[in-house]
C-alpha cells in the first residue's frame, strides 16, 4: 500500500503520511515507518488551527506512540 501512497508525496496531509507509516510498519520497514510517522506528527504540529485542540493532541500522542514502537523495531501487533 505504501507504494501506491507514494504517488501522493507532495500531498502534505497528515493522513497520507500516517497511512504510509502504518503500511511500512506492517511490513517491518521500521526506518521508513519512522520517517513517515515523523512527517505525520510534524504535519499536525504545523497546523496552527488544530494542533492545540484536545482531539488533535490525542491523535498526535497516538502517532508518537506508534513512532516509538517503530523506533524500537516493535511491530504493530500490540499497539494501542
């Protein structure tokens, strides 16, 4: 799936980065997953309209949790 989503590399919506991250993570391509989770997180943080809203803070925390799993080379199986 990440290969298909790469066609949208110029689309800076966090959802695209997140979908790519999850796909890479599921394939255990942890380094690529880390880069995409970081892009998803940074996209959220860069949006002044949403970054301080409770629901977006929670979303960002979920992204960061998966980011840490990928950094530690842990799969998705037990992710929250």
